[in-house]
C-alpha cells in the first residue's frame, strides 16, 4: 500500500481581544491568534501537512489572504474543503500528530477536545489524532506570549 507523509508549520501572533481558536476549539484566553482568517494556526498546519502529503497546493495558495472570501473565515471550513480534495486525490488519512509551542493558552487542558474536534473535521477517530503543547523555556518572542508556532505531521494512504 502506498503511504505518504506530509509536514506542516504555521506561526501566528497572539493579540489582545482576538478570539482564541486553536485546533477548532475556542479557548478562554485574553489573547488569540491574529490573521486574515480566524488565525487557527493548528488547523493551518494540519492543512499544509495534508496538502503536502497529497501533492496539493499549500494553505496560502488555496486560500490567499488577499482574497476577501477568506477574511475572518472559520478555518474548520477551510480544513473540511481540504479533506474533500485529499479524498478526491485518492488518499485516506492515517493519522495526524501536532506540536503547539506557545506560552499563550495552556494546551494540556484542551488536548482531549482538540483531538475530538480535529478527528471529526478529518472524519477519522480521535485516536488517530494527537496534540501536544510545549513551552519555550523563556526563549524569544514566542516565549513572551506574543505568538504560537505549530508543527503538524500526517500519514496518508492511497485508497485501494
Ligand atoms: Mg496561518
């Protein structure tokens, strides 16, 4: 069976007064990711992992921030569109693993709900999704709570 891996990465600033939506889950936090869309860096990194593995365009090409269509967009809708395209390209999603590096919202209490939500969006069991939070050991701008960086990796299998 043909298997392919894909890697995604995203960084967003965290700004006061923005809703804090990560992994499709709204978190009670005074800052949230800035962006043309809702700024959900977790879903954006997952999109790039999926499109990378499937040989499709990346998130910025599919949903350019110069296009008013995507202003304030719910990234869950973008991910669902990508899942559709990945399926059309002949792939099934095996698993997705995510690392969120931030000193902003605490990730650990949100892990279970992120796994459920991402699994639902990808139409796979939550057990096929993992999410980990990392702190930044006081190093750099991200460590001052000014942003968050996300890495995502996925495995796709060619549909039989
Ligand atoms: Mg992004």
